[in-house]
C-alpha cells in the first residue's frame, strides 16, 4: 500500500507550516474561479465549488504529482455548456462520471506515456497561451455588470488595489518567506478594504457560496443506449482534454521542482475524482495550472497542501461563506495576474533566434490557438501534428547515397539517413538503374528501414534492376528490417543476399 499511497510524502521532509499556509492561499483563490467556471457552464456556483473540492481532495491524496492542484476548469466548462443548456444538469453529472471512467481506463492502459510525444515547442506554446488566457480572464474584473469598462474612482481604486497586491507578491519574498506572499497580499488587501470601508468588488458580488456538504446524488437520467449516445461525445472530449491539461501541468511542475511525477497514476486519480465529482453534484474538472503554480511558488511540495486547500474550500462553503464573500476581487485579480506573469515562458522569447524556424512556428501557432480559441486540447493536437510533419519533412531530406566501385566492378550504394514514407521519393532518385553494372550492392549500415513504404521502395528498386537483368545485394539490414522484409513476402519478390561477414548495425552498437 505504501508504494501507491503516501499521504504526507514521508520519504521527504515536509514543511507543515508552508504546506498549510499554501493550501489556505490556494483555497481562497479557488473560490472565484470555481464560481466563474460554473457560470460559464451555465450551472449553479455550488456545482463548481463541489467539483473543486472533490477533484482537489481525491487527486491530492491519490494523484501522481504531489503539489499539483485540480478543480473545476474553464476547459471542462466550455465542453459541457452546450449539454447543460440542451439536456440539463443531470446529463452533465452522467457525462462527468463517464469521462472519469474513460480516464481511469486510460491510466490502467498506461496511456500517460503518450505525453512523451509532445515536443518542447508545443509545451512552450501551451504554457504561453495559458498565461495569456489567465491574464485576459482577469480583465473582466475591470468591467461592470453591463460589460462596460469601469471609469473614474471605481477604476482607480480597483487598479490601485490590484497593483498593491502584485507589489506585495513580488517584493515580499525578497525579505522573508516565512509566510506565503500570496496569502499575505490577500490578507493585507482585505484588511485595507475593511478598515477604510472601501467600496470595491467582492467575491459575494459574483454569487453566494453558502452551502452544505456535497450531496450524494446518482444522475437522474435514463440508463439507455440513447442516453449513452448523447453523453459519450462530450465525455470523450472531456476525458481527453482533462488528461492533456493534467499531464502537461504535471510535466511543467516536474520541471519547476526538478522531480518526476507519475502520469498514469495521475490519470487514474483524475478519473476517480471525476467519477466521485459526478456522484456528488460536481461539474468535474482536471488539473489547474494557475492554482498549481500558486501552490508551488508558495513553497509547497507535498500532498498536504492540496488536501488543506480542498478541506478549507469545503469549510468556506459550509461555515465561512459570509467572510469569504467579503474578500476583495482586487486581491485575487492581482494574484492571478502574477500567476500569468510567472507562467509565461519568457525564456522562449530569448531563444527565437536560436531555435529552428519550424520550432518557433509551432510554438507561436500553439500559443495563438490556445489564447484565441481557448481550446487547450486542440492547440496541443495541432502542435503535435505540425511538429510531426515538420520532423518527417526534415528527415525526408536527410536520405543520402554515397557511391563507389570496388575492384570487381560492383557498384556500391551506401545509404545513410532514415528510409520511410517521406524519404522514399528521394531514395528512388539516387539510383542509375540503366547505366549501373550487372551487380549492385545497396548498403544500409548507416540507414534504417522504418515502415511499409520503405519496404515497398525496396521492392520497386529490386524489380527495376531485375527487369534489366541485374543483380542486387541488400546489406546490413537490422533485425527489425529483416523481420519487415520477411513479413512482407506477399508484397516483395525478395532478392536479398546478406553478406555473412557483416554484422547488422544494431549488433555493432
């Protein structure tokens, strides 16, 4: 059991004070975000708050990345808003449960390793786009109920409080780290507003957060195939987006803390949290990069901070709603703007002249798709596809053939570079079939036959030589290449003579 569950991460020294204070800071910042995401989805505020509690608690205890925070997110809200409007909240709960089941299945199938396929420029673009989203979402606080920008004293007061919050968060760590700067900033702004009676936006202006313990509630939907047809597309997208966002956040936290999380374990925990969220009247969710960065930047590294954040969020709902609703939105806005500034990979801008142009293009494209469409999963998928195509194109141009004649007059083609679908055309152009001598050797010591397109290319080149009565020898084929040729006997008229004096490339390493 210890292998899978270590509540307080006893293998490392835990700073309980830092963990508790950091968890409290995260809990305060979770409130307005959970409420806002519930509004986006067209659901009641408590639906978002219950999701934040359940997601945060389960993933903090059982997840694969201590210190990472999960809760209700905007990505999930955008997915389920159409379903909530067309079929109601009960279908949303059923969708969340099904999405959780899909995520648990993905975790047990160990699909988390697919995140290795996400290139670094895609991660940079994702992070930068997310930072822009976090920043842009805070601008709504500078608008009134009608959507018009604030003016006059109202704007100046809000702006002043926001800037003071940001200054405290920036300056305080330079003097002391005894108390998290984010929590200090929130408390200072709250004290100033309360003491001087400043009229400014508060959490209570968004909605009331008063409620009880999340009620256990199985979705009231017909358990029929028709229901499955309705909810499955939403559940599939929600599961995919949730896993992508969670595993990317895990990778980012890994880099910051120089430790390694467990992606498959996190996928199972995310799925279990969504299942329970749907059963306890929550809208579901995934990892929250903003809250996770607040937690990590406050010094938290263990599971305790996430547990404290979740429990304190429930305490706020059940017992402290009156006090929390008086928190100035300016403090939370300043905090999230600082998170956006800290999230943005400023180093990526300095490497523009050093990175390949293709990587810069992928990074900028992912940033724009993330920021403009607010579709994190689409941005990552587009980035991965383009990066893969660029990689294929670059490798397609690397196929080369050195040509020489030996003392017997045999012509040798020494191939280097990968032979795959992208390089087949260039490979075929290397050979002068009509003018070559009667015996030709094609040497793959520095090459690799990758796929069926490459095998078909070998088939065609041997056929071309056979038609003019010339003999071809294929040398230095690695074991996997030979297996591909052997498995393709129905496709290829094998004309292969392997020199027994040679060892295959992989055996020479």
